[in-house]
């Protein structure tokens, strides 16, 4: 079973230049989670709203149009789908969707960016704390897998220029400490588990031809509860898939 996560930076833009078809045929997902969809279901063309063989679910921003948003497409019908954490200030931005399957929960989140001033960094850190508490609550029922654009590079190996970004959001000590907390709670960073020394990125700034020069960040993750790790066969970053300033990441479950 192939689980895929991708920040698409505008879902509607993927119909251009066959990016959508290349994604489906290149990665071959069984379940895929998208972030930063920037659209309500009504705004999507049918080929994005109704994908043959998949059930589709969407959470959209109530703050403003063309902002945030997440989606879940699944060949396996979930037992239930939840569209928020039950916290209005976070749920209204359309950053979370979760699905319960027979033997695990899958949580898809577009974590906030900490830019635009101290108030957004505070919002990001509170979102982080609320999310982990919510995941731990669900974990009491069954193991949790969570994925998405976490908007933080965990360690120096996870971005091309760590020294230059020590005081920038996305690599601040408090942001990185939250990922430490996630790991301490018993969640495994699957890519780093299988590729402990690999230098690979999932995001490149669209300015300055950063992707051409591979000046990037690893911001996109699959974390699995440690009790589920034995079922994870592989974890990959699909740098050959274009269409966004991020590329897809995936895990393969036995």
C-alpha cells in the first residue's frame, strides 16, 4: 500500500502540463494526502474532484478563498473522516483532515508557516501542541500515521544552508524542539529512519532557481507511531515529480 503526501501549492494548477497525470502514474498512490489545495471542492474541475477509483474528501479555509486547504483521496473507503481537531481557531483555516482505517488513523495536516510576525509564530506553536495532543488522543484507539507539510526542517542535514537560517522560521530552535517532542512521544520520522544520512529535500523556493541548484529544505514528512513501524517497508522523497514548489513524499506499508 502506497501512502503519499504532497503540498501542491494550488491543486487547480496541476491540470496544466499534465502534472496531475504524471503524479498519478509516476507515484501510483493508494491513499494520498494533499496540502495547500487553495480551493473548495466546487472550484475544482471534475478530474480533480472525482478521481476514478478513489473516494475524495476536502477541508477548505473559511478565512478566505484561495488559501490553505487539505484533501484526502483513498482507494480504501475510510471507516470515518474528520475535518478538524475541534478547535475553531485552527479548524477554520482548513489545515486538517483525518481518516480512520481498520488498523490505523491517518492524519493529514498543513501546518502553519511561522512568518508574518510573532503572532503567526505563536499560532504555529499552539497549532503544533494542539495537533500532537489530538494525535495522542486518537492513538489510544489505534496507531497513528501523520503526514503533511510540517513547515520546519528538523536538523541541519534537512536544509541546504542551515547556518544562514538559524534565526528564520522553519529552522528556529523552538520549532525544531517540537519535532524532538514528536519523536520523544514515540513517532518515527520514516524517511530519516530508512535514510539516516541522505541529503534530500522536498521544498525549494521558487525564486533564484533554487530547485535547479538543489538549494532546498525537507519540510514534508511521514511520521508513524513506533508500534506501526514494523509495517513500513520504505519511505521516499519523489524529487522527479514537478508541479509545485514541493515534491511528494511517500511510505510503503506491508
